[in-house]
C-alpha cells in the first residue's frame, strides 16, 4: 500500500491559524481526527482505501502535528474541546462542507464528541475509537485507571512541570507513552513514526499536548457536566469500537456507557487490537467504516 497515495497535503487557514491536512477522493466527506501523541498520519493504512467512495479529510487537530497551537490562558479555554470542536467545524466549513461523517480516535474522538453535541446538524454519522466520555473516566477513577492512564494526571500538572521533563527526551517519552500495551520500536511504520517524532520534538507541540490534558481535567469537565445536566445527547447514529487488548475493554462496558449519552441505539464492539486500532488492525477498521457509513 502506498503511503497516502492520491492525497494532497495542504494548509488551510482558519481564524486562529493554519491547519495541516491531507485530502483525496470524491463523494460525501469523512472528517478523520487523530489522537495523542500522533498526527493525521495515523490514518495512512485506512484512508487511502476510502477514496473511491468518499472525500477523505485528515487534519492535524489544533495543537498537534503542524497545525496551529491554540493561545494559552489560565483556564485552558483555547484547548477545551468546545473550542477545538468549533475550530474543526470552521475548518470543514472553509473547505466547503456543510455536513459530514466523522471517524475519530483518542483525543480526536473527544473533539468529535463535543462537535456532535454542539453542532448536531453538521454530523451525519460518527464513529469513535477507544474512548468513553471524558467525564466518565474521571468519575470512575480508581487505582486501575490512575495507574493505567497515569498520563491523564501527569500531563495535566501545572506548566511547565511535565513539559520540562518531556522536552529533555521527547523521542524516549514518545515510545514510553505509546507502550500502554508493550510493543517493539518498529510497531509504527517508518514514515508515520518520522512524522510523529518530528512533531513532538517541537516544544510548542508538547506544551499544547499538556494543555489539552489540563483542559480535560478542568474546563472540559465543566462543559461535560453542564451538557449532561441539561440532558443534551448525541442525536446521530454512533458506532464505537475499542481494542480487546486495551484498557477500555478491561475496565468498562463501553456500549452501555455510551448509550446513556445518545438518543439512538449505539452499535459497536471490541476488535483484535490494542489502543492504536487504525494501525494495528486497519482491515477491521476499514470494514466497520464501510459497513457503518453505507
């Protein structure tokens, strides 16, 4: 498989700055959002197989990759999922898309969740990979979560505590951080790994990653709790997938949790994978995307 064959890499400016993205194909648009500490390149085994049926748009989410870094503030508002979701909607609007599908993983899936809550008429269907709602993680925190997802608490420490440590050895941090299930250093394909490492060697990216997690532990929780108290739920069809080898499968019943956040029946299942589903088992992810969106 060629690496992003037929995709054009570009930058598109929104009010806050430029978004790096790849785009190819024809048909209804799919917005594909990546997670931490990665870039849009995580979709390289999946997105080229979709271009015959869909227009595929893979951006670096704000703060990550080579996209703009949101402005810093004492309450981390620029890195809130409310703001990042609005940024992604502006991005898609500027590309000329009024409605679209979303396929999203990890931090990108948290942005997708908020985008679909705040702008329900924009999202036709949404597929979320390896998450439950942020507020559910924090409210269910126990020893297993604190140890298994320790980075949620470490990265959220006040600036510049985590940044100062990570920036001393960003490549070593990357491999430690991405080994929540033990893996070899050649787990990621070379071209993808090069992009990930190049981007996390930028101290501004590390700062943005930490701010993302600070927002999750503060302003995002306020927004999530307010939304839940107001009984605002996801209205579009939702598919959730998670890895059998990952923590979500060990700790939670994802379908029942997501069902309480949705008005329609939630579909989904575990697949043979760890946390990095699109790179570990792209055939299964592709099959689910095509079945769900058709």
